[in-house]
C-alpha cells in the first residue's frame, strides 16, 4: 500500500490520498458516507491494481479519515471539487475508471460529469444517488430544511450518524434520477438483494436514467449494503478487470 500524501486545496484544506503509479486507465475509488480509504473495498482495489501495475488513487474527503476539515462542512459539491482537483493534479493516465460505493456511487456521477471525456467507465456498488430525497422521512426532511441536524442509528459504529442541513440542502440540489443523466461511458452497477440501506431499485432507476447504452446491473443474492464478503469483493475486482482490460490508455 502506498504511503499517504496530502493535496492542498486553495482554501487550505489538505486532502489525504494514496497513489500507485502504473498503466491506465487509472482506478479512482470514492468511498461512502462517513467512510474513508481504509475500507475493505478500497484496500482490495489498491492491492489488485498494484499487483497488475495499474494506476490507482484512493482518497479521503475533507472531514473524513486523514483529511483536514470538519465533517459538518462536507457536501457533495465540496467533495466533488476535491476529487476533481486530486485527479487533475495526481493522476498521470489520460483516462480514469471511477469506482463508487454507496454515496460514492452518487458522487462518481457528479465527478464523471466534471471530468467529461476523461472517464473510461463507472463501477458502482450499492450506488445511492438522490438519497437525500428517498433516504429520509418527511419529518426528517422538514427538520433538515429548517436547519436542524438529523441523527440516525449507525450500524457501523457506536455513535449516531449525523446528516447536517448543509449536506442535505446541497444533495437536494444535486438530484439526478428525475431526468436523463448525460453520461455515455460503460457503467456497471453491483447491488446486494438484501441491502437494507439502499434499495436495489435505486440501481435499476439509475440504469434507466443514464444516457449510456452500455449499462449492466448485477443483483447479488444474499448481499447486504456493504458488499464486503470475499465473494462480493471478488465480483467487484472481476468487474473492474473487465472494465479496464485492453491496452493502456
């Protein structure tokens, strides 16, 4: 695993990242909400890329992991800006494959729009676009709209998971599923059938909304939201391998 480095943003934010040099297209992993680049999928992807001498980039959004900043200041727009900046500064390959987990699957769509023709493909695991809309009750949405922070049980840690009003408002402005998503690259969406956080229907809705004609959805029997079992990670790596096979780019 490469050592962590830091990319400075113009306002002083320091974005932690790990970068392995190699052939392209480069793999860029986008973690989920309140997650970071030390997760099992991120580290498995980096190990896979290093073994094959493929370029790979992992990073922590500001307020997450080893990056500076407050999580309460985080928004999709802010984190998209950070990803685009780190890719633009650090990734040598001309083209990239974005791999997004949960919220990272929403963020990869926003990053792909920003990077344009540089994107060779997208791979989503339990992609969660528009979750600020469908992921909250009407009462929670009213509280967030009124400027209150909403706390929910966190199955992955002892403390409740917060949703801050700034993140929610920005997410509502970034919703994608109601119209056509103007991306034409190949897209592969993996989703556990037993996902109790992001309904599998979201991946099907996303597939319908994407303009690309090369979109495949794989439903994983027995798979939960994390899709982190050995077989789930093996499926992710097979999917990435198929997306990146061919000559270096």
